[in-house]
C-alpha cells in the first residue's frame, strides 16, 4: 500500500518552513493576527508542534497578501534551502556536485519542499528539474513555483560559488513583475509553457564544487536515510504512482485500492487538495507525451500506443483537451531551443 | 486657532474704531432719511471683504503675497464701511478725513491687484519646482519600501516616454557583486542595509536629470537622458568606483561592496531592451 498524507493532517514541523514564513512577515511589521488568520493557529507556532499542509499554505497566502509586494515569494525562496531539517538539510549542504544535490533534493522532497515535489529528468546533454504539486494549491501555484525555483537557484549559487546558466519554463502567462524573475532566477525565461521547469546543460551535473568531499556527502546521505522518511502529500504520491502505471490506463477505483481507501474517500481526499483524479491523470499523460516527443522523437502513433489510446486521432483530441494545443505545434517547436516545453511562437512572444 | 481670533479681533476693532470716529465727527441722520439700499450694499461689501480677508489670513502662510492680499481686502472692507457709515452719519462737506477714508476702497483694490500679480509669480515658481522634482525622481514617489526609489514599472513607463524623444539616452543596470552572500551570512536585514547604502551612494553621484530605480533584488537601474551609450558607460564606471570606495559595515565587520554594470542605449521596446540588458548582466 502506498503511503500518503492528507491535506489536513499535521505533518510539517512548525519550527521549519512555517516558522520561516511567519518570521519573514513579522520582520516586515505584519501583525501575527494577520499572518495567522484562518490558519487555526491562534496560539502562534509552538516550537515542537506540527502544522498541516493546508495551515502552512494558508499562512503563506496570508503573508503574500499582507505584504503585497512582488518580491515576497522570491525573498521567501532565498531563505528556504538548505533549510534546518537536520540530516536532510545537511545532505544538501554536503553535496559535492549538482547531480548529488538535485538527487538528494528529490529523494528528501517531503521534508525539504513539502509543497512542491521536484523531479529530475536527464537525457542527452540536458538536465531538467520540474516541479509538481505536492499539496495542491492552484491559486498559490505561481508564487510557490517562484519561491521553490529561487530557493534552488540560490542554493546552487551559494554551494557552487557561481551562478549556473539555468533556463526556466513557466506554465503561466508572462507576469507583470518579470524583473523579479530576471534578477532572482536569470534572464533565460519562457512563459506559456506546459511545465514549471528549470533546465541546465548536463555538463554541470558532475562538475565538482569547491569544498566538495565525497566522503562527507556519503555520510550525510546515510544519516538522512537512517531517519524515518516523511510521507509525501497525496498529489505528490499520486503523481509518482500514475507515472509508474501510466501505460496500464489507471482508473480511480484501482488507484484508490492501491492507496488503501475507498474510491469515495479517495475522491474526497483529492478534493481537499483542490484537485481530482482525472486532472492528475491528464497532467501525467501530458508530461509523458511531451517527454516522448522530445527524447524519443516519437510521433503521435507511438505516443498513442504508449499511453494506451486506440489510435493517433484519439490521442490527438485528448492532447488538445489537456493542453489547449494539438501535438503538431508543440512538436514543430521542439527543434527550437527549449522548444518542447513552449507554446507556439505567438503565445511565447511575451517572454 | 489663536491666530484666527487675533485676526478677527483686529478686523472687528478696525470696524468699531471707524464707527466711533463717525459718531464723534458727525451728526446722526434721522431714520426716515436713511437709504436702505445703499446701506445694505455697502455694509454687505464690507462684511464680505472681511470674510475674504479672514479666509486669506487663515489658509496661507505669512509672507508678502499674503500680506498684500489681506491688506487689500482689509482696505476694501474699511472703504466700504466708511461709505456705509456715511449714509447714517452726516459729515460736513469741509471734513477732508471722510473723503480720505472713502478713498481706501480704490486703494485696497490696487493693493489686492498687486498681491495677485505676486501670487501668480509664486504659483509659477511652485509648479516649476514640482515639475523638476517629478522629472528628477528621488524620494518624491517612493515605490520601493527599502530604498524609497522608483520601481521597475516606473522605469518602463519612463523608457516608453524616452522613446518619443529625439535626444540620446543611456540605460545602465548595476548588480551588487555576491550580494546573496551578504544575505546568507549576515541576514536579510543587513542585505537591506547594504541596498540602502548603495542607493544613497548612487544618488549622491547622479546628475539632476538622471532617474535611479531599484529594478528588483540587488539590481539597480539608472536612466541617463541626454547621454550616449559611451557617455553612459563612462558615468557608470565612475559610479562603480564611488560605490567600491565606500566602507560598508555589517555589525562591526567591514563588508566590501562592489558593483558590476551593463549599459545600453535606451530606445526600442522597454521589455525587450531590459530583457537583453539582463541577459548581458548574467553573462558578465
């Protein structure tokens, strides 16, 4: 049975990520009452207490609203990693190169980035890290992506001693505060893409960092592995599950039983994360299709077969429904730089 | 409030004084021979002029213009009051003082006119001053909470305005080197202090026409109207030297602060221009 965490189960230590958001708000003269409104944390954050993901999300949302400044999410991101989560944070700091850092981040995501789950894909000379919802917060999604991307960029810059030539894709239109992205992330930005992802030349993955020590890194990873793992949020667990079973046409009933609950409970739990089974499945299938287009250079026929569709026409229709675009324009853009993640040129012009 | 009472006392005192002079110097005309219309219109003029005088005195700071305006109105008030009293008391034709008092009305009008001329000058000066500050920037329109500078949105607006101009204009971006390290090692509050220090240093070394903005994070932008790219680049080098010679301290530790810059000629679409310049900054 698959382990997962509900939206309202207290699971995040209050002294970690939630305390960070609260402190940031306080340092900008926002009263506690405004920051903790509707979180149910009327007594403040006790140091050894646990906070549920939905409470943490509400706290973040309050902070963003109270400060009403376009740089809040970026400044919060700067503070986020490596974090103060003992062995897991230590494993990040000890990473001897980018590859180990990214793999550690993905392995301990439930502890280090409980709201968004990073996933690493590499092929050819490209390393791609993309962020999927771990808790589901559609209205906060853009701010969360800004925050997590900034956290990782800042951490790499700190550990590596230099700015990495990241390129960024955003599953949203061009924002009004693009200057914040340019300064905190980098100038290579694409908006209107199908994924929230950051790419870097794979050559950077194994370049040793200053102060790197393989041994210290190994020990830190062992220590982090020895600690009991934290359970990921339901959307993150479901994404992993669906990605693994995407070729078997997963159904709600089958998935619910693999997650150890009735379909009705499963539905209700997903609803608490502001999502539903079909939406999650469509997202996974979109990502797999994009990956096949890009990495395998697959045509519609092959992708349809891979995902268990009757024929290419059927797949084409579904793909249009998932993304708003037919596979044609996306594949046509693949030859361009960053192409596979971007919309056709017209839609990306704002970037 | 004290001042209001004082002004009011003076005005009422003057009016009463005039009335006393007329009571002493003339003989009362019987009620049946009063010309009601004249009395109402002249007395009303005096009363209204008194109100205008009070408004001027209470709403303006003391100064030449204020004194001229108030004095003119006071003379008009007294002249009309003398006229009005003239209707009630009979003054002999030989008494010159009565004519002199009535001449206060045209005199008041002259003084009021002079006051208005000076007032117009004053207004022109004020709006010139405001216009300069608007163009100029500085804390006039604080957008950014930390540095009190304009933000990127204001910069884009000014760039769009600059596009319509014929004269050259340079745009420079500045980044603080290794700023992230100040934030990590000393905390964000120290980082904010460093930003303020750099903003001050840049401001002190800018021309009056330049516009300094905090673009985002540790990136500043300076718009230099009238300068070519080459001149802008020279100016930017100077600014970098000035900032690097500054001694900034975090607690008791000295933190070296240096800048790097990128320069372009302003023109073309602001968004594309800024994106290209940011790319240049990343590569630097």
